[in-house]
């Protein structure tokens, strides 16, 4: 007999965060090299309670939520490379061993409230045309924007960082994670 199994829809209870990078056209046109050295996610709630909030009844619908422990915040070294990654005007993922760095999987949370503001710290260096050495730079940016003010369960957030002449700016986008359905092929 062949066991057909039971379809189970899986929903992610956390948020996925990914960063992509590029340099602005004005750096390339001026002959300036830009290398990113590290990216750190800061002031992130890293502990909380997960509540299923199951509504008993005929449907057994759940309204899950995370309640962050506001007293526990962390900093995550998302990516680092001593030699740096040379940026071009094309968007690329941060590389580790020839592959894109995986997503950071973090607690869903409001990105900015009283006493809390999720940020990224970017260390990068510049080498202007006709200069022999790189100049080290650092930028700290709030991740809360007009369009994204919280990370939600089951969502993937992709931030594209552009290193410009005067500043680093980013354009975030949100995607749903793909649902993973269990389709067992178990034979008994």
C-alpha cells in the first residue's frame, strides 16, 4: 500500500533579511573604487515569546504573534571580509566563498519605537582616481522607512544598499517566502 500523507502548509514564524550592494554611477564615472568591508545589524530584539493564539471553534484559526523581550537586544555581524568586496553599478549579493551570503533569520519586530531603532553599520573604503591608498568610511543607517516600519512573520526583506558620493542609501523590498508543502512519498 502507498501512503498518500497529509498536506501540511508551513508558514515561517520569523523574518528573513538580506542585503545587496552596488555603487552609484557617479563613483564609477569619476574612477573611484568602492569596497564594502562589513555589514552589521544593530539594536535587534533577539529574544521573545511566541504565542499561537489559537481561536478554538470550528475552524481552529491561529493568529500567531511574537512578543519581543525589549530588554534583550543584539548586534549581528551579517557579513565581513578583510579584503572587501569591490562594488560595481550592478546590484550583487554580498559574497562569501563565491556564494551569496544567506538571509539573516530574525524575530519579527517593529523597527523603531521608544528606546529602540534597528540599524545597520556599514564599513567600506574608497580609492579615488590617482590615489594609492583606500580611505576607510563608516555609515550607520536606520532600517525603518516610510514603507517598511516593521519586519513581519513569513516575509523576506531585501535591502539594496547604494554607496553614493555623499551618503549610502537603500531601497527595501518585501517578498513572501514560498510556502513549503509536505508531499511525502512513503511506502509501507
